[in-house]
C-alpha cells in the first residue's frame, strides 16, 4: 500500500513568486491536512480538508490556500512568496481526520525562497 | 488555545539506557499523538492515545488525562532511536497542536 506522496520534494523560488505543492493521500483516506515546519516555530497547522471541503484553517495569512479534489488528492498554494515562507511543508492523511484515526505523513516538500 | 510543552528539549543517552520524554498540555483533548522525525524530514506516527498506556516493541506511551500529561519511554535505547520526538494533541477540532520536539541522541 503506497504511502502519502508529496511533490516536488525540493524547490527553490524567488520572492514574489507563487508555488503549488501536491499531496496524494493513502488510498481510501479522505482527510488531508497540511503543516509548515520551520526551525523557529516548529510544526504549525495550515489547513485540513475532508471530501473536498476545508474543515479547519490555521493562523496563516490568506496567501496560503489549498484545495482537495474528488480523488482526495490535495494541493496547497502560496502566493507572493516571502523569505519567511522557506520551510518544510508536510502533508498528512487519515481515514476521516477525527480523533480516532492514525495520521500518516508524507516526506515533505522543502521550499527555499531566495 | 492549547499549549503543548515537551521536556527535555535535548537528550543524550548511552546505548542501552532507559529514556523518558514528557509532554504536558493545557486544555482537555480528544487524542494525543507521539511522532518521530528523522533527519531528512519524514514523520512517523508512533502512538495515538486517548487514555491509558500503549506498547510497541521497546516503546511505551502513557497518558494521564486528569494530569494533562503524557510520557514516551524507550527501553534499551539504540543509536537508531536517535531522532526528534514530537508530541501533538487534538482538542476536538480537526487541528493538531504540536510541541517543539525533543531531540534524542543515543551514543554507542
């Protein structure tokens, strides 16, 4: 059974550009959540999707957005990139996203903004 | 807002030692996760707890709901256990709140 797949693994962008990251959850999982990890702030919740609906959103500016498709695959987008957006972006999937489900993380996408 | 505190921040142990990592949180939760992150980024879920105790191999996780406290124990530690261990809690919503992590180094 394939795990959570994130693409691309590494990318370098310039300030002001925008970036799209992709996440394919484990087959059968309908909940996908996104996290940002930086050395200073640690892991922080970005947003969570279930059946194409955003159920919760963390405390991030509107430049950060996401969506989920009917096949449960998800994308997140960051517009007008800032140096501080350099981070590891992690996606996780679970069956339904509630407290009874184990969460499975992808390997992450390393974003560097220069 | 739920605050999650982990201790210690850094831990160095000799191979074979018994290790304990602690996690405290400030509000009631529906579940607590212990996660392991190796260099390179990937995160593995070790345990999900809502009460009591769970054991998997040399790893044991306990939670005291009344005390709002959880511990992760590693028995007979090994250099391959070297990683960052992260506590995360869910308080009813679909959002996880994370501790800052404990960096464990096990020396042969």
